């Protein structure tokens, strides 16, 4: 009799508790903060952040992936240094040179002419003056100086830093040096074989700095594709 009373009591309590349960409403929460995180809007303004700004600027000195700072300054001293020291980090392969020629036709030939003699369409039509020939002895251009003027521009010639990637500028550079040699009556350079190109990449510190990843592997091949290729990354094999 006593246990029947106990069982009934438990049943009544259980029933009365569950009868209060309302499926349409949230039940009692012990630690609501754990259920309800505070979500900040990406570009929202909130007191708790510095300058009330949720979106942060990159840390000073941050470098985007696939981009290297250019250490020569935009002045005569920088020009002279780049001219003397800076070398093309890309191997002289058929692919790089052909690509460079195509880009030259696109960006430079309108002024410099397909042969690099300074007689492009704009010059013929007298729209621009003072475009030099690449064999101009007074200028004596080098791989480094060509890159430097593409990066910063020079007087009436604009900068190509925004339109071209670092790799593209070095490809164009190979073609400009070819044009210079041709204008000077020199013979055409031989392309590197695949093996020689690999050797060049391995022995070239600047190539590794610009086109290598932290493990010293080449990312030149994926350099342009980088934005689309995120899975199946083959660079670490
Ligand atoms: C709008 C016409 C124009 C275009 C396009 C142009 N250039 Fe020039 N370029 C000039 C002029 C003008 C100069 C002479 C600038 C000066 O010395 O004042 C020059 C000078 C140069 C020089 C010699 C710089 C030196 O060291 O004295 C090189 C090398 C050169 N350009 C390469 C290029 C390359 C590569 C491209 C394409 C990426 C290009 N230019 C596109 C007009 C142009």
C-alpha cells in the first residue's frame, strides 16, 4: 500500500512537470550566453572594438600571398641600383619568352614598336615623343632597369605594376632584352632545356624568394592559377 502511494506520487509529479512543457517556446536556460552568442556584423560599429570598428586592417607589414615587396626606391638612386644588381629570376624558357612577347605586344608595342626601336603606332602618329629604341647606347638598359621602369614608370611612360603580375613583368623583361640584342645585331639566345631551367630555379636565390614557398618548393607554375587552385595543391610533393 505504501509503495503504491509512492508510485502514484512519482507519476503525478512527472505528469505535472511534463504538462508544463511547451514545444513552441524555449525552455529554461541555465547559461544563456552559451546558447546565444553575440554575432558582430563584419563592417559594424561596436564600442568594444578599437575605433568602434569590427573589421580590422591587416597588421602593418602584412604581405598578400603571391606578392613580394619591391625594395628599390622610386628615385635615381633606386634606378641605378636596380640597373646594376637586379636580375631576372625567371628561367629563359620558350614558354616564358613567348608569354613575354605576347604581353609586350599588348602593353608596350603601341609606343615602343614590335621591334623595340621606339617607332610604335603612337609615335608614328606623333601622339607621343621621346620613346627610345632599346639599343640606345646612352641608356644601356639592363634586366634590372627594364623591370624598374615597368614597376614605377618613367616620365611620360606610366607604371605597369597594376596591370601586370611580377611574373608577367619578368616575362616581358626577357622579351625586351631579346629585342635589344636583335637591334644590336646580336645572335638569338638559346632557350634553356627543362633540365637547365630546373637547375636555374634551384640555384637562384631570388627565384626562390619570389616564386618559392616556405619549403623551398616552386610555385611558379601555380602562381597564376593560385586564386582558383586551393584543393589538390601539388606544390608540396
Ligand atoms: C605610352 C607610351 C609607352 C608605353 C605604352 C610604354 N612605354 Fe616605355 N617608354 C616610353 C617613353 C616616352 C620612354 C622614355 C621615358 C624617358 O626617359 O623620359 C620609355 C622608356 C622605356 C625604357 C627605357 C628606360 C630607361 O632606362 O631609360 C624601357 C626599357 C621601356 N620604356 C620599356 C617599356 C615596357 C617594357 C613597356 C610595356 C610594359 C613600355 N615601356 C610601355 C613610352 C612608353
